[in-house]
C-alpha cells in the first residue's frame, strides 16, 4: 500500500505530518504521489475558514475519482468543522491518538504520540516541545482543537534535538502554540541555553511566542548563545489596547513596546516579525491607525496579516462583525504597503556586508536560496551541492523581500 500526505497550516501541522509518515512506514506502507496513493491523509487546520474551505474543495476532488483512495482527516480541527467534513472523509481522527488509529492496515502501538520519531526531509527539524494553549484569545480555536498546555519532558526534547543534529539537520525549530510558556525541568530560556551546548553546526529557531510569557532569560539566550538565532516572531495582533482587551490579550501596547525595545538593545541586528489581525469586531479606523502607528514606531521586518474570520466555539464568534470584507482587504493592503517601504530601506543597508547563509534550495532562475541567521532571504549563484550547508555570501544587491549576493570562496 502507498500513502500520500497533504498538509495545510503552520509548522505544527508539518511536524504532525512527519510523525504520520513515520508511523505509516513503520506499518509497511510506502510514500507515494497522490495519483498512486491507496490512502490520502489531510493534516489540516481550523484556525481560518479559508483553510477549511480549501480542505473541503480538495477532499471533494479526490472523492470524485473512479479509484477512490481511503481518505483521512487529522490535525488541528474543530468539532464543528468535523461535522461538515464527515461526509467527505472516510475517517476523521485525532492526531494525538495516532499510535491507536482504528485502521485495518495499521497495527496498534504501545507508543504515545511524541514517542513516534518523525520522518524528516530537508534541512530543518521541527521539534514540538509542547502542545495546546491556556490563553483563550477570543478569536482563536487552538484551546478547542489542541487542548490545554501540555509540555514534553526536557530530556526527551534534548534527545530529539541530538538525534536531528546527528541526522544532519542544520536548523532546529522549537514549536508550540505558545512556545515560551514551556516549563518542565527547565524554563524555555533554560532549554535554549541547554540546546546551545549540544555539539554540532546548527542554528536554533522558535515559534510562536506570546508577549505575556516573554522573559529576560529568553533575551539573554538570544544574546549570548551562538546557535540561537537573532530572529523573533512576537505576535501583537493589534496596536490598540481596547481591541487587545476584546481579544483577551493580557498585555497593553506600552508593555509590548518595552519588550521590543529591550530585545533590540540586547540582540544585534535582530529580525522581528509579528502577527496582526485586521477587521476584528469593533475595530474602527481609529483603532486601525493605532496599529499603523505601532508599525511606524517598531518597523517590523515582517508582518503576517490575517483578515478576521469568525470561528465557531470562540468567544468572538458571538461578537457582531463591524468591518466589511472590502475594508479588511484595504487595511491589509495599507499594512503591506508600509512593510514594503520599510523593507526596501532596511535591505539597502546590507549592501557590502558579508553574511553567513544556510542554503535551503534553488529557485526558478537557477540561483541558490537561503536564510541568514536573522532570517533574511538571500539568493546567489552556486552549485546545488551547497544545499544544506552554511556559506559566506557578500551582499551586492537587494529587492523588496530579500538580498542578492556572491559566494565568497
């Protein structure tokens, strides 16, 4: 039998898919293309309605085929979404129950979910250190799809890092819905410092952080640990205190700015990205201008913008929508335009600098593509044999979203 996995969502979903792949191969199934697969697994995410709509459309396409494969839906899925998807998929299964899925071609296992060693491909190793969330932001489904916070034992996490490094992975991504809420034998800051001690040539990244749990020892780790990268994703969601309160985000903009100021003071050339929701119920033009003002003060390196969409089971679902789809789109465009202007000016400042780049792939133009330690994208000419290695590159040009350079011999 052959299986094929289709993944929608964040890096947590990618990590889920890696464990599904590993478990299926343990049971003698082979990975194959969608057309030849006997089993197709969708690892999906209910965070946005648009993502579920894509799952529905793709699932229906597969169902129309004459040779219908067995279809499975798993991942981060709301109970309400499961109801609408049950007529499309043969099985809807909890990802945490993977070792015990009731499928005739899988043997029951005594393992727990995190005891399944992921089947990783590529340069990055995604390592989930926790699952779930206790924050209950009014717009977010995570506590309902992933449950409350549950952290993995520190020794287990460090062992998985060691194994990933031995396999040759050059980039370790610590994952969690609120990664800095991690607390087992060590705090998250202490985990970063311990991971830094592991032998090998690799970088450490993490996502996603919550401002309310951000600590000085995380900043200290970013500043003093050579393997911890100077890249930080710290979602703010809105630049207005009134909207933050409606979102149940337990910090204000003044507190958020203090964190960012301290990070910039302590961590040289730090790349800061954030998440922002536009069009949350009750967000006026004045509220939105507060978000624009925050951007102009901080000058984020990247913004992941989400147009608010109501999700059942969340508190915000009961709130009256006050922002039209066209206005949400306009606000998204305004933010993107600010980001473009800022990026061009920032990227210009890298001309002439020598940067260490982790080569990840090649693009359609035949150039190698990679990331710097602070997550800047860089392209340059070189042999594909360099993919998966660290290379020194001198920057001689720039574009809106990245840098261009020449490999230093």
